[in-house]
């Protein structure tokens, strides 16, 4: 009986240690991503929710993410306050299209968004479609 109790305690301690290690690794990853976003101004994003990724149709983006906050003259859609899953990292999601399909997804810093908007004249959402 004593050996079984010791084994259970050891397993419990092992699972707690694994959970703590996982949390520390996640925090380190978030810090790394946040640092990269701050230094480079943009980072690639694999997905924006479960349905939006490179190759997704424009209509899927609008149906799942809603209308963009703004649109750059090149047709890139911007979504403010986008949060990376399982992370404290956030910024503006930039979704670029070619032939009605997503070709790039990026997370932009506020400074990068301001830079992109200052170099290009503003257009209305209706005119960019």
C-alpha cells in the first residue's frame, strides 16, 4: 500500500512539474513573439480562427471575422485588436488577397499600421472592393 501511495504522489508531482514547465514555455514563447513584433513591426500568422488561413475565400474572412476596420489601397484588410491564441500578444491583423483568396496573414504593430497608412492615401471600404 505504501508503494502505491508513493507512486501516486510521484505521478502527481510529475504532472504538476510538467504543467509548470508548459506554462513557463508558453510565457517564454509569448515574450519572444512580442519582442519580434516590436522589433520587426510584423509577424506572419498561420491562422485567424479555425477557418481563416492562406487560401481561404474572401467571403469566409468576412463571414467569420466581420467587416475590416479599414482597408489599405492595395486591398489589404485590417482588423484591430486581434489576439494571438494562447498568448498575450496582440495587434492589427492584416489580411491580403489575390483573386479573392487569402495570400498572407500578418500581425502588425501599431507603429507598422501607422507607417502603412501614412505612405498610402486613404480609400473607402466600398471603393476597395
